[in-house]
């Protein structure tokens, strides 16, 4: 679900993110390890294996959310 600016049609907010697992399964894993949403270029999606590798070095100031639990207010929960 998106919030769209009525004046210019820009996407203001993504309220719900839904990924089609059938479509994803048709994309080779190496092509879907990391991708950026076209609707929100500040939103990155990481495969669990990438997230695990990043978290193994114990970074500070970084937070991950599962895609099925992500929303515009996720950082405040």
C-alpha cells in the first residue's frame, strides 16, 4: 500500500511491502541477494545470508527488519 502525492504522483510512503515468492523464486539467488525498491530508492532489501554476514561483524547503528514485518513505522517499534 502506497501514499501518493496527489499533485505530482510521487510516492510519499510505503505502508505495506508485499513480495511475490513465485516471482522471486524465478530470479536466480545471486541476482536477488540485494536490491533497491524502485518505489523507494532509500529502501534496500537484503537476503538473509547477506544480513547474517553483515551482523557477524557486529556493526553499530544498523538495523534490519524482515520484509513481512517492515513498514514506514517499523523503526519506531
